């Protein structure tokens, strides 16, 4: 008690150290508060949606359409780098993408749409890197939209190329969920296969886009496991259902056919919806409301 009294006496007695310490507290406190607030603000990251898919599917055209909200986007050139646009969707999720939310004054949820280049070499480097557990967490990635050109998907090379890319995307998301099993399970990232160019008469309907992709993904899965067999991995290891083989197997392990539904085992929802970015009337409403649901 005595020592407390003497401490109070020292503080209350005007002296140079008291003035200096008091002055420093008065000066530094607002600066520290400012630094703290400024720091926490830079950590407010908007949720994001990643746009992937082979080149020429319509990713850039879709980004431009959603950004401008109206009109026919001008012809796009192949995107070599990722472009990010900030978009807003109304809180009630009832407005179409064409509504100018600033003008109506509606409360909006802001998010980032990240376009990524679809060329073979750039694919691995840029888009797939965004699907690692750390990258998805940092970018607050809420959903992946995989754009497909439904008008050329009946061509075997296009189907093979598209499915190979989709396989990589789904496998990364699947692995991401398995990594989390030991610690906290990461938030699930659903995938929308956006079957684009429905305005063209050659376009396959969404149902066929789905079944064709499932068949091709199944074929890729078989080829991959056969590749492992040929490379000398013992049959026991494969039959055991663990080890590398099980890690690289997309969907339900050991199943004959691949179905998108099998991704639910890993808590990953995959939907296929048709739409068109260009054409007489652009129609991306289903994709827009799907995205709204996931934010
Ligand atoms: P990206 O490589 O995936 O970014 O594809 P782009 O956005 O550059 O589009 C490739 C080409 O497809 C462009 O010539 C677009 O004008 C065209 N395109 C995109 N969406 C549609 C669509 O819905 N219908 C039609 N007919 N053409 C489209």
C-alpha cells in the first residue's frame, strides 16, 4: 500500500521524466490506434469467384458482360493474364446482373470475379495455383465457375482438352478437402460448369454437356490408373485403396463410371447449367443466381 502511495506521489509530482512519459503516451496512443485500424482494414478481403476453363470458352466475354452489365461485349482477344473485376450482387439475390445497384440504392454483396487464362502452359501456373489450400483461404474463394464451349464440345479433341482441364480442377479441390481431414476441414468450394454459347445451333444442351464430360472424366480416370499399373505400382497397393493411387483418383474410389455426384463424398457440389454470353439475347441468369447462392 505504501509503495502504491509513493508511486502515485511520484507520478503526480511535476518532474521532467513524468512530463516526458506523459507526453509520449499522449502522442503515441492515437498513432498506435491509427496503425492498428489501418492494418485491420487491409485485411478485409472481398470474397472471390474464380473463372476457369479452356481458352475460347467465353471467360473474357463473360467477365466483360458482367462488368458492363449491359449490351453486347465487344469481341475479346485471348487473355494472357488474369483479370479481376469487382462486382456486386443484391443482398436479397433477386435482381438480375443487369441492375445497376448503385442507382437503385439496394444493399449489395461485393465480390471479385477472377478471370484466368485457359492456355495449356499458363493453366498450371496461374489458375491451378489458385486452388491450393493456402491460396483459396487467402483469396476467400467461394466458388469456381468452369466455362465450357458447348458448341464445340462434340468435337473429340475439344472434349478431351476440356475434360483434362476439369479433371485437374476437380482433383485439386478434392485433395484440398482431404488435406483438411487431419485438421480443420476447409470451407467447401462448389463448382459450376457453365455450358456457354447456347445461342449457337451446334451447342449441346446442358444435360449432354454433363454426361459427355462425365464419360470423358471417367475415361481419363481409367487411363491414369492404368498408367500407374504400367509404371510398376503393385496391384496390392492399388487394390488397397490407399497410397498415391487413391489420392489421385477422382470421385468415389474404385467406381466404374464417374459421376459429378461422386464429388459429394468430398463435400464438393458440381452443377451444370446452360447459358450464353453473346448472341441475340445474352442469358447468364442461371449462372448469376448460382454465384449469388454461393457468396
Ligand atoms: P476465353 O478464351 O475463354 O476468355 O474466351 P473469349 O471470351 O475470348 O471468347 C472466345 C470467343 O467466343 C470470342 O470470339 C467470343 O466472342 C465468343 N463467344 C463467347 N461467348 C459466346 C456466346 O455465348 N455465344 C457465341 N456465339 N459466341 C461467344
